[in-house]
C-alpha cells in the first residue's frame, strides 16, 4: 500500500517534500502536497513528519 495526502486537511507546509527519498512528493499550484503512487515506496517518512497527520496509507 502507498501513502496519499488528504488535500482538504493539508496545510501546505511542505514538511513532507524534502523527506521523501524517492522524490514521490510534489506541490500543486496551491502548495498542497501530492504523492505519486507509482514512485512511493511505502516508507512512511512523509506521514511521520506531517504536523496535521493528513498523510495516510491507502
């Protein structure tokens, strides 16, 4: 299973972007994070640093 961002809860802080070792996370125009499911290796580092816990396993 991979991780996904709940865009409604994301506060666009960007904390998750630099911790992704496989560069699966990008920011949309509104600054909210998006995870590319094809790149995600299911490590959970992004979820660990999210201050609002909006990143969950799918």
